[in-house]
């Protein structure tokens, strides 16, 4: 019971932290730069150039519309969880507008504003995506593209953002348009890094004559699972064992050091693994 409560409190804290980070990145870096980088708030900045509504108000309106889309085309649970962020994010921006009515660039440089925005918003969005929610808006579009087009979240967000970045040509100068497009592209790359970069594992395939020694090391020293196959060389018809293990970065370094010392003649191939689905064993 306590574990469930602790998990829920942790989940709630992380969601709120992600929302605050995204809201602060938009308000303090994106809005002063007028750069429409990969977000509904970017579209709100463009529309704010033509309509007598604040960026926060426009963001709220568009987020609600996309929330309804998420409800019907993604999942109810995702929409319910996203509804909170959809409302709270613009609310925090409205609060910032009240607290800092004369909001100016913190860096005094548009390029630095864009870099800071990309960095901080990527952290916030990664926190939300990893909690199966998002800040609403364009993130919903990215989830739709991930579900129906099987695209990575960062790339989907980048593609949708490019459309908004291109629209900035109707409101701002050429420099701002170029920064919007470049910022959108790099935002997708950095978001992928924050979502997957820290959790990427290595799939190591080892063809060896010392299978018993290596399996013992993986099982009892690394405490990792693996598969072992009997294989035959097509040229020599020599029979050997192939060991396949999925390890994290620290385990990978230990394993490679062990192999270099104990079996330098082993044939090794290594692949990056971004995601794993399995049912853990219960001891």
C-alpha cells in the first residue's frame, strides 16, 4: 500500500516538474525570441502577431481542441492524464505573465534563447513522455504519428513542428524563420536523446569457444540474462556457441573488458537497443 502511494506521489511530482520546466522554457526563452520552435506555443506566438490574445490564452484554446482529438484517437487514459497538463501548462504561463509583465530575453541574444529553449523543453517533454503523458498541443500530434505512422517521438514532433516553423514566415523576418526551422530540427534530435539516450542498452552477440566461462561471468558477475545457440560456420563447418546478451552501458564495458582478457579471439557484434518489452522473472 505504501509502495503504491509512494509511486503515485513520485509520478505526480515528476509530471508537475515536467510541466513547470516546459512552461518556463516557453515563457522565458521562446516567447521573447519570437521563434516558433516545434510546439503549439510556437503557433500561438505566430497567431499572437495577428490576434489580440496572449500566447498563454491561445495555447489554452488549441490545447483543448487537441485534447479532444487525443480522447477519440489515442486512448481515454492518455487523454485524461494529458488533460491535467493541457490545463496546468497555460495556467502556469498565465501566472508567469502576471508575475513578469515585462518579460524580456534573459540572454539578450535570440540564438542563445533558442538553444536554451530547446535544451530545457526537451528535458520537460522527456519527463512527461516517460510518464505516458505530455504537455498537450503538438505532443498529441506526435503521439498520433507514433501510433499510426510508427515514428519515433522526436522525429514526429520535429516533422509537425517544421510545419509550424514554416508558418512563421507570415509573421516574422527571414532570420526568425530560419532559426525556427533549425531549432525544430535540433529539438527533435535532442528530445530523442533525452527519451532514449539514457536507457539505450547493448545487444552483444559473442561467437566463442569459451562459452561456459563467458556464460558463468554474465550470469553470476553481471547478473544478466542471455540466450545460447549452437551454430556452424558456413565455410569451415566448425561448430561453436553463440551467446546473446542485452546489457546496460556499465555492464557492456565490464563484459568487453572481460572478453578482451579471457577470449580475445571471440567474434563479437554489438547493436543498440532502444526499448525492451518482457516479463521479469519472480524469484
